[in-house]
């Protein structure tokens, strides 16, 4: 036997909580299963100095849009955890912690959800696990010498938590660039393997980059606006909100003594093998920023806005470096490697053919072709900010409305048959 619950939400992060908020407003019976044992576990796991890279005014969970006195600031990790704790308490959301979902099956008239606390059946199932389910580390990491400390960026806490010595950071998107900056500013010698991530200026012409992105419609873009559907997995641009936020420029890193490298291709014997793409990746980041500010300038002109012009600093220090194609970690004193190589998702526990060749859900704005099966909290379900604090509430509202519509259709169908 199994317990029946009208709607089950799997995942108690911002997506699951936002969906729960709207289902509660409907008065709909539902529960959230969260495998962690406390709220905001993903945020708790971030490094000690972590802050959001989006301004506080972009915190828009339904019913709790940011209303503090620092809208242009960047919320720190511990404050963000308190925000989630307060959100759950304020709206009394039905979340059950420490419940791991083992599998999901479709029964024809609902869903069988097998968990660490027993089996459940539901009419509706909302998958709200997000994209960052499993840290991604290349298989050749196993070829590194065992006396070198390895960790994923999700495990990094602070410089003093690492063994003494030189640190290699692999990957220069948001996490990698921020961690590398903290390490070298703490006095560590740092090597940084540069990825294809772009660069936004933190602020331009008096406004945060996110202000311009919202005004210019970036946040309303759908997957159809991308050059390729795979672009939804593109690395996030360099950015930081630390100490009030500033532009992260890898040329500045080079100027400050960081050794920049191309991307790590393999590890063989005592050698880390690197691609000859450092200058290419730096040029891509430079062009990314240049294209963005040209768009902003054109937008300001088209809207007739009266704002002072601005010229961003043009740094070229990274281009002056010799490209290193083989690196002996012991010879240069590397004692730690941080894999800032992103995450992967793993939906093998969902026993349904609802995923494409990349493992991404086949859906229309979060609505799958299986009746009552929905996805919330992943990038480009509806828009590019579907998974962010700024956009997940809109997606959750839409999914809750679809659940309501489905319930009304079933109710009307039942009444029709009763009359007949």
C-alpha cells in the first residue's frame, strides 16, 4: 500500500518552494520531498565568502520580493540561508526533509514515487531539482598524483582550508573566477585554466549589468532565441558580488601574478596537458564585454536616456603571457586542484522517456507530454532566468495554474459522467 497525495514536489530549493507557495494559495494538497536535512542546503554548501552575483532587487520569490535597504547590494551566503528559512516559516510550506526519492513511475492514472520513507502515489508530480545535481569532474582527474589534494568548487570553503602551496583552479566561469580571485588575493600562488566564459562589466553607465539585461529583454529570451539549444548549457559569465561587486577581468588576474592557462585537456604521467586556446578564450571574453556595452549604448540612444558616457579600462596583460601546453604540478609546487567545471544532471530515477539526448527534459515551459508531470527551476524552461531567484516564481505560477486547470478538467469530466 502507499499513501496518496494530490501533488508531490521533488526538491525543496527555490523552485519547489515557489511552486508550493502557489499550490498553497489554491488550497491544494501537496508535499515537498527534500533529500537534505535542513533548508537551503545548496546555499549552505557554498564557500564562506560567497555572495549572489545578481543584485538584491532580483530576489523575487513569490510573496517575498526583496524589500531591504540595500537593493543594489549582493546578499551573502548566511543571509540568503536565513531568507529561505524565513520564507518556509512565513508561508508554512509543507516540506519534509531527509527524504530521498529512489524512483518515479507512471501508472496511467498517476505517479508512483518510491522514497526512503515509503511509497506514494500522486496525481501530479513536479520535478524541482534544478540543474546542479551532481558535481562534474573530468575522468582524467584520477590520473593526478594522489598527494595532490583535489576537490570540486562546491567543496571549497576558504583559502586556509587548503594545504599550503600553489593552487590550480580549472575553469573560469562564475565559481572558478571568484575562487581564483580570493585565493590569489589571500597570498596564494594561483594557476587558472581559462574556459570559454564571457565577461560582463559589473556596472556600466551608472547601472548594474543586470539592469541593462532586463531592460533590453535578455531575461525574456527563450531557448528559441539561442543560436543552438545547447547554448543553454553555456558557461556563466565572469562576475562577483563580493565587497559590493566589481568586474572580474582575467587580464587583471594576469597583471596581479596569476598564471593563466588554456583549458585542461588531459593528465598523463606527471604532466597536465593544456590546449593552445588561452589567447582565444581571452579574446572571446573581451569581445563578449565589447558587444554588450555596444548594445547598451545603442539602447540608451534609442530610448533617449540622458546618461553620462563611459569608457571601460582596456587591459591586455593576458595576451603577453606565453602559452603553457604541459604543466608538471610537482615542479611548480601545486598541492591543490579545484575543479570549477560545473555540474551535471541525472534523471535516471525518473523511469519515463521524457528526456532528450542531452538528458534535458522534453517539455513546453515546464509542462511535459505526460499528464501531470512538470519541471520547474531549470534554465530555459521558459526563459533564461527560469532557474534563478529572479525568474523561478513566474515559472512556478504557470505550473501551478496548469495543475489547477487539470484538476478542473478532471472535475468537470467526472461531473459530466455523473449526469449521464
